[in-house]
C-alpha cells in the first residue's frame, strides 16, 4: 500500500494547492454533497 502511494505521488508531481483543491476540477455541488454526510456524522457521533 505504501509503495503504491509513493508511486502515485511521484507519477504526478503536483503542488499542495492541487491536492487540497483537487486541481480545481471538482464542482460546487460535489463538494457540498461530500460535506453534508460529514456534518451529519459529526452531529450523531
């Protein structure tokens, strides 16, 4: 698993900004759809 992660990280040299913003390729509805379950999980924990 670690070797696969190292291989993938070296294959695509990207910046931290690309990592946290998904290379500016995610739409607003996809980000909102991902944060809704996270919020409900945090409330019920």
